[in-house]
C-alpha cells in the first residue's frame, strides 16, 4: 500500500521527447476538442483564451476545468511547463468559456490537490492522480 501511495503522489514531468509528442498530437486533437469545449452541455472541458507571452497573439486552448465559489480550478496536466499556463502566469489574466458563458479570470495561483479536490468529482480526481497530476491552477473570477 505504501508503494501505491508514493506512485499516486508523484508529479508529472515530461522530457523533451514526450513534450514534442504531446505538441504533435495537440495540433490534431485541439481543433476537434474546440468544437465541443465550452458548450453549455459540456461540463468537463472549457476553453481558455490567453495571450502569448512572446507573440502577444491570442490563443484558445481546450482544457479541463471546474468552477467552485468565486474561482476556477484547472489541472496542470503537463506540469508548470504547459504553454497556456506560462502565458496566463505572465499576463496575470485570461478568459475562459465554460458551459456557454465567458468569464474573465485573474490572480493565477498554483494550489495542491487538497485545495482543488472539492471542485472536481471523484472520478476525475482519481484519473488526475493516476497520471501524476498533483498541482492545479486556481484563478478568481474578476469583478
């Protein structure tokens, strides 16, 4: 049991080859995901719109997210090396479309599993832990 707990608490860190593979497949999967993400009938995926930190171009990325209280929680699926996360962190804000509504978010903070767990259903938390996701981004809904 101790070994299993250690495996569940590891964090996800991808090497250069893995990141290149993920980027390659994302070029095909993201446009398809954007067709359903953020729709009123899709509570699992939202769309995060963020400004490129170098290009200043606006990007739309489909992303798992859940609202809770005055915040949104997003798993850091590819750790804190994900381009969308680095862009949001640099800008300090983003806009998400979730269940058909747009929200401007600010105050990005990386939080742990215990802080984010209340926002997600158990089956999603189990999947996140299975693949080694231990950190989440919390952003507050801007007034």
